[in-house]
């Protein structure tokens, strides 16, 4: 939150600078004093320098957050080509093994490999370093196709986001971070404790709502989650809330009855407010590796998942799974989580992600 306040303070100072003292009217216009003009130029440069510094810090945080994935995925690729001057069949075979055993999924691994082999056959890739550059370009292209940050449409009715995922994926924390972002922008935000079967889940939502300064709607212990969602939407419409974030009970994608309950919550929201939920956000723990692809597919088959948030990238070497999810499911990637701070929930940017992934190692 401190970072948010600092940014707001910067904007405040830009728009509400102390006005210059008015000069006494003269018969002729006096040219602007060279010293004051120079001072203004310096101030403008300092502001642009601050922006550049913030951008640099942000990229460093992203690079640091992807450090384990880089060491587990990209370093393996680097080692294949280390000391190799020619691209022979043995090198290609080692590349195949590295891609297939990575956490990007077999389907995606062979798509990348086929792309390399095609260029090799046309003699467009004749050196190992060119292969690595081509892999980087293909991954960037895959991720660019699903780069789509969440755009909340504020209007006469509240914008409703239904958040789903398995237990432990980081749903509640993600909700709090999204809420904090929009609360800081001056929006009226409601959080809904839809996991009614776990008292700890409701308590956690209460703590976050208090910290962020949001309204929390909760039901009685063991209440029907659909009834809680219904009441929340009714209140949000009548009281003019801008954004509603609905938490749901964490459930295994293999448990059919629990997935049916999720469908019921989705239908209830749609019945109470046409076209809602406007976003169904699936939160996935990156450390699940290839199993995350199976999870995402199962949830998407049960309800129309419109966006994905991949969390805990800073704590795993399996972050390459984002490439597999992007290639196989084509579901928009809204956010990535690279740490516990509020601003560690980042809008997904494919170019920045790939540059950070393939960057040099960063000391922790």
C-alpha cells in the first residue's frame, strides 16, 4: 500500500504544483528567464528519470521473481549449446529431451521443437545461438497471443469477477490485491466470502477486507454459496458498488459434485445480473507444473473461464507452465504473482516476461 501512496503522491504533485507568482503587467512581454527555463527542463528530466527508475525496479523485481524458473528451464537450454559450434543431430536430440522434460507440456514442447527443425531443414538455423534466439521468439509469440490484462468496465452496474481455483492456489490473496488496486483508484469495492464451508476462509477474507478498506459480504456458517452470491449482487446493484470480487470454495478439479456447485454459483450470479460474471478468473499455483494445465482445462470445461492468474512464480522452477497453458488453452493471462507484496501482482506483459525469463541470473 505504501508503494501505491507514493505513486499517488507523485501524480498529486504533478497536477497540483504551486503556481508561479504573477508578474506585474508590463507594456511588453518579458522573455522567460533563462535560469527558470533551465530549472523547468531539469525538473522534467528528473520526472522522466524517476519513471525510468521505477520501470527498471519493476523489471528487476520481475526478473528476480522468475529466477528459479530461469535456472530450471532456460539454464538447461543454455547448457545444451554450451561449447557447441555446430548444430548437429546430437544437439537437436538433447534439445528435444530438455523441452519434453520441462514443465511446458509435451504438446507445447514438440511445437517448439518442430519449429526449430523446420528452420534447421531450411538452413535458417545453423548455429546453436540462433536456435536459442528462435526459441525465445517462438515463446514470446505464444505468450503474446494470450496477453490480456483485466480491464474493468465501470458503468451503471457493478463489474463482477468470480474467482475460482483449488485450495492453496492463492485465490483470497489475489482478490485482496485486486481490491486494493481498485480501492486506491477511488472505486467502491465489495469482497464476497463465498467459501462458506471453511470458517478460516471467511476469517481470512474479513482480515483482508479490513486491511484494504472494502465492504465484505458473508453468509452464515455452512450457508449455500449461491445464496451468498445472490445477496451480494443484490446489495451491490442497490448500493452502487463499482466492483464485486466473489471468492469461491477451493475444489479439486476431479470432484464432479464440487464442480457442479461452482456452476450453480455462476448461474445464480448470471440470473441476478445479466451478463455477469463479467470475468471468471482462474487462479493457478505455478508450482503445480504440468498438472496446472490439466486443472485449467477441467475448470474451463465446467464453467467459461475468461482469464487466468498464475501465482507463486517466485517460489518455483516450474513457471514454464505458463507457456503450455498459453499454447494449449488460449485463455487470456490476466495477472502473474511474483511475491507477497501488493504490487507483486502484475498485469501480464508477454515481452517483459520473456525478457526477464531469458535474462542473466540475478543474485537473490
